[in-house]
C-alpha cells in the first residue's frame, strides 16, 4: 500500500532544502510518522498550514523506498489562538516534547493522542490557566505511560495521606507522608489541597474538577515526569 491515510497532529517541523519541511507527525494508529512535506514553505502553497506545529489534520501520505511524503492534508484544527499567546504556546510545546519522548513508529497510542488533542483545545480555546492544563496533561501522560503515582497512601508506612500533605517521589512511584519524608527534598512537597486536586483530575478529569489549588504544582509534576521518562522537558 503506497498510500497511507491518517489523522495526525504535527509535533515538530524542520526546514529542509529551499521550500520543504520534514514533519514529525503523531498518529493515533501509527504512532510516530516522519514525512517530507514538499513545497510547504512557499507563501501560497497548499500545504503551508499542514506543516505547522500543532496542526491536526487528515494526512494522505505516499510511501516510496521507505520514505513518506505528504500528498495532501485536510486541516481539521489549527489551534490558531495558541500562536498568538506566547505563554500558552510554551505549554503546548511542553506537551509536544513529552509526546515526542514516548511515541514510536507503528505503535498505536490512541489514549495519548486524545489527551494531547483535548489539552491543545483547552489551551487554545478555554479559560483554564495554562499551568493547570499542563499539570493535568502530565498527570494523565505519566499514567498512560505506566507511571501513575500512588496518591492515597504513604509509600513508606502505607498510612492514608493526612491533612499535612506529603512528598511526591519518583523513585517510590508516589507520595510519602510528612513523618516518613523527613529526608525528602522540600521541592517535592505537595499540600493536602494539591494532592486532592491530583486525585480529582485522575478520577473525574480536569473539566469536572471544581476548584483549582491556590498554587498549581506543575513543577513537581514535571520533575516526576522527567524522572520517569528519563529525559528533560522544556521549561514553561
Ligand atoms: Zn508514611
């Protein structure tokens, strides 16, 4: 089958030759797909918007000698408002970078794809703070990748987490309570309110989570994610 039809989101683009780009696409059924997009940098080229980062579309790819080329693309969503807001754009870049670290060619990742698409939509069109959208994304991202943190009980003494909050420790796959965590790094501390927010996001999703904590602990979640996937993610 020399032709491949797939829905995908552009995670990365690199300029190539005079008018072309190499795209890294994320397809729910095919995982990572690298494809050459010819002529897309010409000002009025039909593939201009198809080659922008975060564009979601129905791509038609032609495969020859192991190399894929974009033939056409029906753009479903460009998430255009992201391009007008630098802060939100950086959060979208964090999500794209996280996906790039884990997707593989011909490995379906339907849940991660839906998570990314929904999170980009929230960033582009909804009023939720960007750090809350990113935190919810990372929490689901680690869960999909098999690193769901244990949040209800202390990883050391197994007691139910109390009002004092606790420390989120990647090496222990979850939180540890205040009395057990005297040696834990202070930068991994989560308040009771923040821990409850995490639990709610995992059980109900961010759309149904009523209130935000005073401070969204994105940094702690980013540290946890980076430790689990063993690579650094961009600053936001
Ligand atoms: Zn404990």
